[in-house]
C-alpha cells in the first residue's frame, strides 16, 4: 500500500517536473522567436563600425561622378530647367555654393554663396525657383537641429533675406505656392509658431494651432486640388493613441486632417518627416518618417504604404527618400537616407515595394571625406533605359547603379 503510494507520488513528481521543463522550453521558444525580435534595437546599425555596405554590396556599385572642393556638403540635387539657357540641367547645391552640370555630368558653371560671418544661416541648401521663370534661386533652410536661420539667395548666390533677423532661429522651412499667385511662399516654424513668409521674406500670418508639437513642417498638396498646403503633425491630447496630419491653406485655416493610430508615427511626424513622392515623382505626395529601427512611408490619409527595416534609426533622426527605377520596366524601389545625430552617421538604404531591405550602407558624418549627405535624386543617364541614384557627399556626388 505504502509502496503504491510512493510510486504514485514519484510519478506525480516526474509529471510535474516534465510539465515544468516543457513550460520553460515553451517560454524560451516564445522569448527567442517572438519577444526578442520585437524589442526595438537601440544599437547602431550593423555596418557602422566597419563603415560601408552591410547588405547588398554585391548588388550595387557606387562611383564619384562629381567633385568640387568649393561646394561643401551637398544637400540638394535638382534636375530641370534652372538656368537662363534652355533645356534641363542638373543643379548640385551644397553649403557653400552650387554647380550646374550638363547631361554628361560636366560642370558648366559654378555659383559661390554669400555667407555673412555674423550669423550663419541654414546648413541645408535647397534649389527653388521663386517666380517660376526657369532661373533658380537657393533656399538655405535651418539645420535639422534648429540652430540656424533660413535665408533666400538669388541665382548668383547673393543674400536676399534671412529669417528672424533679430533673435529667431528657424527649425524648419518648406517652399510652395500656397496662394497660387505664381510666387513661392516659405512656411517656417519659429519660436513655437508656424509663420509663412512671402517671396520677399515678409511674414504673412502666424498661427499656433492647438496640439501642435511640430519640429518639422512641410508643403504638399494633401487636398489634391493642385495647390500645396502647409503640412505638419498634431497630437490629439484627448486620445493619445491618435495623431493627425494637418494641412493649412493660404489663410492659415485647417483645410485637411487625416487621423491614424499614433504608435511611433507621432514622434516621427513631429520631429523629422519629409515629403517623398511614391511610386513615381508625379504621384500624389507621400511622407517618409523615421521610427525606431525602421522607416515608414505613408500617404496623405495616414495609411502605411511601406515599412522597412532601418537598424539604428530613432524617431528624432532625419529621413529623406525618393523612388528610383533601378531596372527598366520594373517597379521603383525606395531609396532613403537617414541622418542620425545620435550615432553621428548617415545610412543609405534601398527597400523594395514590400519593404524588404535590398541595400544598406552606413558612413560616419563628421571628419570623413566619404560622408553621405541629404542631397538625393534619381536620374536617367542619356541613352540608358533605367535610372541611377545620385547622392550628395562632402564636396562630391556619388552615383549608385545596379550591377549588371
Ligand atoms: Ca527664378
Ligand atoms: Ca504664392
Ligand atoms: Ca491643396
């Protein structure tokens, strides 16, 4: 009787031990395959320590196609009719000047920017055409850290005006013709308020809408009427799981708002989202935002269009992107550049339309000759049927093409 009891107790203990072992194994499997992969990684991108490609090195080749020690970090590459001669050119704009290149990437002229010593202005220069006459001007925007003033320079690089002449700095700035009079306006975010300036740099109005917590504002036609709105992200304090993409018209009235579940998009929208056409350059505006270890492309309704892995990315980083048709006749891929101030690095990536990472390359930002900066454009070289990607660097432009 006692023996049977002991045997039963022994069996019982063995069963309990078995269940415990199984449970521990199950927990280990769940942690390894479900929990760990979902914890955001705050570490630097894998390629950072070695610099250079960490994914897809056998797929793309990069060559320097432009180099000029006068130009500085290249922040914009614009292709179109931007100088008095007829026909398209490629304008490469950097911190200190701009070069005009022909279709064979030969420099035809160079403009040096006036840079007063007393107060530095924007570190990222954008090619704009204020009056649409086919002769470009240059918009020097505040840096992404919001430390510099914005300024407009004429075609010869002479300073026309600066923002916040007294004290203000300009965290963000975007250009667009919001009132359809043929002249660009410039939306600025200064001292906690949105202030659009006219083509002469004069403030038109000022607004500080409720819930506005933006660091970045953009101009984009979110109402699909051919006229751009001033666009920014807003947090709904009544419901903190919601974020709104808001569009203001020429009078500063809210004419558009798209809501979506917040997640990390809230911060991505506030800090550093950019306008990114998708899937082609003529498509309705889409927006690219940095999240945690990923980037997200969403449409004007707030719907996710593409979410791609981007290790080392934080919601406060800056992300720019463009579609590139690297292969003739196939879908474009999304090329993006994330500038991370935390890791002092920039990462170039290419994702396919499903969000799969095809290429990744990280380079350190400071004191390196081969830094990658935010100027970026797809370009179809003459006689070719696919596009290459032009990316700005320090005093140079790189061309990325798909290997045959
Ligand atoms: Ca002009
Ligand atoms: Ca206008
Ligand atoms: Ca519109």
